[in-house]
């Protein structure tokens, strides 16, 4: 208990030191460049205090919960006794035997993205700016599906030991092709979606999962193979959101074609 208290105070102090330069810069800029005192100074100072405390407690939560949880789940899901039920040798394990890892990675990627505060904020703004054309839930689900697929594919790469750059280069080739044919209004939002999803909730757990998986799979290096999983979580939401825009346009075209067909049938019936 005492160790946890000491770690908490250490993280709180570190967060305060990290936030202090931002506050000093903003107040000096307001006074020296703008030439006016900071409005609502007391409220802003209290807000910075909340930010420092929140960041410190968040870091404590990462250190005490999410990182150990990611490593624990990776060790359990890659345990040969769990994978083979004791009926085969460890050497016979293939990438297909780690299907529980892929399922877990997909579920974790999807659920953490749905809870990502940055994505919720961007989805609400996109809904307001588009006049409701882009649904808040629809965009969040599209991004979450992309992250789930990306994290699962990243785990497959760690297990197989395939080079990271093959997957990333192939993924961005798909993005380039989609960008050419996707609706132009969805392209900037799709590119932003890849960045906002790799934030406070998703990155810590995904990173912990990648490092834990690389430590648990024989022959893998945590430094070489464990990192890179966040790149998948950033890339595949772009693909899924572009696909979401393309699907929306396709559905609209089909609906318009059906409406036109119904109108034509009505005109023919009226003529008869």
C-alpha cells in the first residue's frame, strides 16, 4: 500500500511538472503578445490542477492495471497447455492455433476504440458540421472495426514474425487506392480518424498486449516485434472509414435507383 502511495505521488508530481510549462507559456503569451491579462484566471488555474491530477492518476492506472493486464492476457492466451490441451508438442504450434489471441485482440481493439474520448469528440463534431449526414455511432463503429481488424492483424504479424513494413506498405497502398475513388468529403475525416483513435484508452492496452505477446511467443523480441501494433491501430481505421463512406454512397445510389424505378412505374401505371 505504501509503495502504491509513493508511486501515486511520484506520478502526480511528474504530471504537474509536465503541465507547468504549458501553463506558463499560455499566461506569458497572453500577457506579452496579446497584452491583456488572462481572462478567468482562477478558473483556468483550477482546470490545470485538475489536468495534472487526472494525468497523474491515469498514469498510475496504466502502471498498476492496463500494462500488467495486457501482459497477463498475452501469457495466458499463448500458454501451450491452453492452446493444445496437452495433446501435442509445443513445436507443432502454428499461427492458426492462436485464434483466441486474434479474437481477444479484435474485441479489445473494438471496445477500447468505442470508449475513446477523442473519437467521441470528433464524431460529434463531424455530425454537427455535416448536418447529420455523418452519424456519430456509425463513424465510431466504422473506426472501431478498423482498429479491431488492425490489432488482430498486428498480433498475427507478431506470432508469425513477418516484417512490419510489408503490412504497413500494403495497407497504405490500399489507402491510396481508396482515396482516389472514395467520396472527397470523407477523405479528410478518414485520415483524422486514424490519429484520434490512438489516444488515452487504446494505446496503453494495445501496447501492453503487443509487448506481452512478443515476450510470450518463443523466438520473438519485445523491442523488434512487440512495438508496431499501434501503427496497425492507426492505419486500418483510415481504410474502414473510407470503406464506410464508399458504402454510404453505394447505398444511396441503390436507394435512388429504386426510387426512380418506382416513380417510373407509377408514371407508366398512370399513363395506362
